[in-house]
C-alpha cells in the first residue's frame, strides 16, 4: 500500500480504498473482490451474506441511542471499468491499481483509478468498522457487474433488504445530490462478409487514432469529446472515396460505457496513389485535430507502413459499413425539456471490430424517457438493417424517476446547507445508476445518490479530489446522524 495514499485524510476511507484497489475487480470477474468483502465483514463479526449472483450484504446494528431511527441501506458496486493508455503495460486480471498523489488529486499510473465506485465501497467499509460514528441500523449492499450489465441490481432478491432509505454513493460531484438517472439499452449490429484476395500493386498502412481523453458515455457525452470510431471512419471513408482504399481490419474502442479513445485499422491502396493519399490523410488529420483542439488537444493520427495483408473486405460490404458508420448517430440526441442542461437521450458508438469475415458494432443508447430511447434505437436499427446487418439488443435497464418530495432529500439538503453555507445542486444525471433497478425490487424505499468529486471516470484520466473526499465524509456522517425516526 502506498504510504502517501495511506496517510491521506480521512485515513479510514483511504486505507480501505487502497486495500480494495489491491484486489483485481473487473466486471464479470468479481470472485476475488466478493471474497475480499465477505472476509472483511466476517473479520468485524458482522452478519455477512452473499446471494446467488454474487451481491454481498453486511448488516450492522444501530449504535446506542439510534435504535429508533429508520434502517439505512448503503449501496455501491464492487466492479470497476478497466481502461489503460496505449503504452501502459498492465494486467487488470492480476495486478492491483498503482496510485499516486498529484496536488489535490489521487490518480492511477496509466489506468483507470477505480474511484468509480471504489470510493463508495471504501466509505461503507469505513462506516462498518467504525466504533465511534453514530448511525442507525445499516445494511451495506455491495452489488456486482454494474459497469457492464447491472446484473447485481437486476438479480437482487426482493425480500433481502429491510431498509427504509437507500444511500447510493455513486455520484461524481460533491455539490450534487442525485434524484434521477437515465435508463439504457445495448444495441449491436452484426454482419458476416466475404474476404477477398488483396489486389496486386498495393501498399499497406496502419492508421492509429489515439490520444483522446475518452470518458464516461453518460456523464461526459455532452462535452463533445472525440470518438475514435467516428474519427477513424471519417479517415477511411475519405480514403475510400478518393483513392479506392481497401480495409483489412479495424479494432476500435473497448467498453460500451466508455467513449472510445483509440482505434487501429489496417488498409491497402494502389501504389500509384501513395504520395497523394499520405498527403490527403495528413491534411484531414490536421482538420480534425483543429476541430478538437479545445476539448481533445492530444488527439493524434499516426500512419505507418505495414506488411501487406493476404485478404481484404469484399468491396460492396466495405462501402456499406463505411456509410453506415457515418450515418449512425453518436453523442447527444436530445436535451431534456423538463430539466435544464440535462441530456435526455444519447448514443455512444463504443466498439467497432472488423476482422476475419465478421463486423461487430456495439452501441450504448441512454435516455431518461423510455419512448425516446426506443425512437433512437429504431433509428440505429434502421441504419444497420439498410446494409443487411443483424441487430440485437440487450442489457436493458430502467431510468430512475426524480422525486422532489423525497423525505431523505430534505435531510441531505438541510445537512449540506448547514455544513457548507450554500445549497447543494439537486439534479438528475444521464448516467445509469442502480437506483432505478433497485426501486423495481423495493418500490417503497426512499432513495438518494451522492459522492465525492471524481473526474474522467471510465478513462485513464480518472482522478478523485482529496479535499472533496474530506468534505464528503463529513456529509456522510452528518446524514447518518440525522436519519428520521421510524414511523
């Protein structure tokens, strides 16, 4: 454990966060962190349970004098998004996250940090092991697979929890209280294609798009960040239109909930076009770089000679794929008319894979209005089907409808004002939170979401503010000390 992380205040959170980050915890591979959390609960002598899908529940009785307060469910997810910089050598399946302090920020060395949602988990751990913090009866719910399917929340048993209030510790601005979120759906386009022999008299190149910031495909979608898949398609489309470029393979993006930062393609062109092609693609790269100069200044396009591949895409399918990717909507589709500055509906073209006779294009579509989500999915489906792609959908999760009359919201507003001298920002967000899903299992439960300030989630730029964690910890303790009496 890094001494500089261990010695940060509040120690009770940072020590637990460092211990958690030593455990590999990719989505769908949470066995080690599940056991870690069960061992933690058992070490405290607290009732610790695991359900059929791997969610962990640890129960802690109320402290003296708090027995007549409503039971609180503290909830965070155990998994984290795994992203790393192109030049970073790191195995997420076997290594713990390497962290360091940068002024007021804790960062990871070339990878995602896991503050989303590890800071929430560490906070709950600190509360469970405390012998001094006043609190009502607690039910600590640690869910699995939030980042790639929300499986834990989806499969939650409807008779497992007894709490009246749920505090979801998964919001990423310390002055924000979350009361609603968007729902989402995975949309995938699939198509097989014929590979044909590479034409004669060609030269081959790899094009690499990298240096983009990436980010959370919900929380950051409104920022206009560069999408590596769209940028790559723009380059390939231009090369095809002007020089008859032929594609051997494309590999772009990784996770649906991350704005793609990198894409690599292998292509060939006729030797006669080589000098003009390189000049043209260089000019287009500079145009794109200028367009993104403010929001994504480190974006770069690298073109390198490579070995001529044996086979390329069949020409007609290649043209259809390039045109479909150009037509597919990416980014904000509609803003909310009801809540100022809230993205209502969006799509992230998250992953493009073209190789070995198979095309796969993966999207994540989000909306706070179900009918609008269906409308955008239909638009994507129509585009895919126009070029003969099969379309599948899955990973559907509901939004969380805002409740401005929530009793626990009143508690948080009062305590935030008392601690900070100004009002908190009460808002819905465009990310997917587990509250909406949990509410389907426990419709009477009063829910709220908050957390410390985390920047760059779902990218290697992810970082968390140290001073924000200190502010947030005081807020957590004040909330628990002021939970309403049982009815």
